[in-house]
C-alpha cells in the first residue's frame, strides 16, 4: 500500500510539473536568452558601437551644458538626462526627447564636446533584450506574464526536485551525471534531470532576486519593508512634500529602494526676492546653473560615473544618482532647480537592511558585483534553463501519443495535502501566483468534469 501511495503521489507531482513546464517553458526560455544578452550588455555595445562608446583619453572635460547643447543642436528637442562616464576614455550620453520621433541617446565626447552619434535604445540588441526581459515588450501585461512565469518557475523547481530524488536507485548515472551512452528518451531524461540538479540553486537565486522588480511582487515587498522599517530610509519620510510623485514615475527609472520614494520639490520663489510671479519654465535652470550643479555634485564626492536628470516642470529638481556595480556606492542627490542648493541626499548606508539585501541581490543577478566571474556564474543558470526547456520539450514529444497533448492523467487518490499547503502559503506570499492558482484549480476542475477517459502516458524515466 505504501508503494502504491508513493506511486500515486509521484504521478500527481509529475502532472503538476508537466503543466507548469508547459505553461512557463516558452517564457523561461525567452528570459534566459534575453538575460544572457543583458549579462554582457557593455561588452556587446562596445563591440557594436565602438565609435560611440570610446573617446581619446582627456585631462579636462568641456562643461556639461556644452555637451547638452551639442546634443540638442544635432537633435532638436528637450534634454532630460546626461550620463557622465566614470573614466576619461568613455563618452557621455545625453538623453533627448526630440520634437518628433522616438527618444534618442546622443553620444558626446566629453573632451571636445563633439557629437559621436546617436541611437534609439529599444532598437539596439541590448535595448530590445532589456525591454523583452522586463515586460516582453508589451508593457504592464507583459510584466505580469513575466512575474507569473517566475512564480511558476518555483513550482517547477519544487516538483522537479521531487521527481529527481533517487528513491533507492543504484549508481549515480542519471542522478549526478547523464548516461551519455543511453538512447532515446532515457538520454533526454538524464540530461534534463542532471542539468536541473546542478543548476537549481542558481536558477532559484535568479528567480528570487528578479521578483522584486516585478510589478505586483515588487510593490508588495516595498510596502512590507516600509511597514517594518527595513526598506526606504525612515529618516527621509518627514521631508516629502504633499502629493509628491514617486521617483520612478518622474524619472522613468530609479534604484529599487527609491522607486516609490516621493520626489522632493524645487521652490520657485527661493532666492528670488520680489519675483513672486516669476514664471517657472522647464528651461529656467539655464546652462550656468546646470554646470554649478555638476560642480556641487563633484563637491560631494561624485566626479563621474553618475546619471544627472534635468528638472521637469516648475517644481522639478536636478537628480544625480550613482548606480555602481557594488550597491554600497549608491548615492542619490537632489538639487533645487532655481538656487542649485542641495535639498537632500540618500545613500546606501541609509537604507534598511531589507533594501540593502535586495540591492545586493540585484547587482549579483545582473552579473555586476564581482566582475567577469559574476557574469560567468550567472550565465550558468541561463544555459541550464535553455537545456532544461529543450530537453523537456524533446521528452514530451517522444512520449506523447500521436496527435494528442499527452498530459499525465489526474490522480484523485493522491495525498497532496502537504504540497497543497505549501502552494497555499506561496500563494499568500506571492499574490499574483495565488490568483493564478485559483484559476488553475478552477480550470482543472472544469476539465475533469468534461474530459472523457483517456489512455495514460508512460511515466518519465
């Protein structure tokens, strides 16, 4: 009886593994391929656009206002941001919203102020991979699909480990190494199982460090961290103006910890006695003040390798933030657009420990923290996912009855109380996943009511 119960449980877990793989395998494959591209984003861009990435080493740089002016002369419109390089042999990049057409990024030589070229980010290989990796290039709906794929990836990991467990099998073939001499389905089963067990920890790490960037789960984490005081620095919460807009909504991007942080505001009347009715135009900060802000940023210890966002709207601010490979160097400084005074500074040291952990995980996830070795380590799970998807599809194709889906049959007698309890807990912790579980159970029940008896598939292995 015990053996029969184990067999039923095994087949029930296999059914969950099959359906989870069927649903999310295409998306995991896309995430693995685009993630691999983005892992080596700098190397790829350096190879494809060297003329826009590298400049002759220079001892001094032209004023930042001159770089922005050169970019606008080449591409009339509005400048929103400039990325200043960390070394003297790299180009600066000015972000321009032109009077017509898509936003462009204009490369400028900091030593001469000469425009080197321009590109639309989403039309580059790295930009396309970045967009697809985050949202499948279809916006909010795509973001939710990616989040669901990551959540169901956790189900694949849990069920896959259960199916892999040796259960008294002799020898390590098919467990820790594939039996390369095996033929047909057995070879692909070995490849699938062994690849999974050797890469499971890194795949799990990728999923867990990627979920904070997802729309639903990221918001849940931020709210939870804020509630218990381990996220956005509590010391800054009393300085936010009423009805302030979140940093990411204003700038389009921000460090994870500061995405929802309310932006400070410039004071249109500060330092302007007698000018209470002074119009606050988007261009009112002027080139001189831009250069003064850059000098002030340098005075606070940032001499390059940071992003400077120009103020938008009458209460907009200059925002300079560094986002180095090691998050301990993150700093964000806000300056008044009229007076150029420093309004506020937030550094990594100010974050709560939960936010620090997320920021560290993000940099490891992107392969940044410890250089080339980090890239190679993160490449391993990407390759592992590709092999798992390919071998899983081949196994299914070889096993399925001709002309049919070949799904494992339902096992109503199986005792899944423990597994279901874990799913329910996961559904509470991961709200979007929980909603999808409700939908899956409803569909499974409906399918069971309508399905005709079918010939069972052979078990894996």
